[in-house]
C-alpha cells in the first residue's frame, strides 16, 4: 500500500509538471504569435511609421495647395503668382516680350 501511494504521488507530480509545461508553451506561443503578441506589435509599429510618413507627406502637400489657394483669393491676391499661372495655363505673353520657338 505504501508503494501505491508513492506511485500515485509520482503520477500526480508528473501530470502536474506536464500540465504546467503545456500551459507554459501555450502562454509563450500567444506571447509571440497572439493577437497582441510580439510579432503583431512589430507589425503595427512598422505600419505606424509608414502611416506617419504618409501623414507628413500629405500635410506638406496640403500646405502647398493651401498656399496656392490663399494666393489666388480676391482679398490676398498675389499678382506675380497670378501672372505666372496665366502664362502657364493660357499661354499668354506681355506686349513687350518676344517669343522664340525652337524646333527640335
């Protein structure tokens, strides 16, 4: 009877170590591969950097376009910028200018 109690204690100890080991493996797996794991953290960090870079680019483009809009507003009209835009879009020239066209 004493041997059976010792054997029973060893089996219980073995099973408890086995269960603890599997719980540990489960937790390590989800620490690395889980929805909030390390790989997901690095993926989201990289994505955050990319979006931050895009945000900087969009803000720069927005500032450029806002500046162009502000220059063409009637109350803050920039005549040099207006002249430049008319020349680009409509192809107009001033009376005192000479146009030279080079054929390639």
